C-alpha cells in the first residue's frame, strides 16, 4: 500500500466495457504529513479507480498490481491502481503528522491494558461518531 493525495480526476467516454461506471482519479505520492513529494506533479502520478468515494485533496491509501484487483469493485477488471481507503489521520512516533480537515483529536483516553496503552479518538468537529 502507498499513501497518495488525490490531485484530480479523469473523464473517459471511450474505454473497456469492464471499466464502465468506475470513478477515475489522479493520485500523486505524498509524505507522512500529507504533502506531495513531487510538488510539480511532473512524474509519479497515477490514475486510480476509486473504490471508496474519495475526493480531490484527500490523502488516500492505494494498492497496485494484482492487489488492485482484490476489491469487490475491481475484481476481474483491468485495474492497476485502486484507492481502497481514505486517511483520517497519520500518527508517527506518538505524534500526529496528518489530520484530515474537519477532524480534531480529543484528549487522550487511557484504556486499561497490561501495558497501560493510551488510545485517542478522532471525532468530527462539532460532534460526530467515535472512531
């Protein structure tokens, strides 16, 4: 899997019949902060089938090659890259490096475990469901 940012969309009126109805997005590699690695987008951009309803500007998880054909939407279709997850947050070394717009981190909630792990919940601003 790779972290990518959606930078645009593709419209194709003539394509293989197995590709009918599939949303195609342009994705570019990003770093752990959600920032593009190639600022000019001159290389390393891919066209990906969107299996999860992603939109422009979102950080997503992609799979490529034969793994791209493992979703319900892409099975037995000529797909090389699929968006199979939208990233809410990235946490590295105990610190959040990326947080999707519209979300906030609440105060840490301690969960009693053998190690005394600390869990955090991510909620939409103004309420929302616990994740």
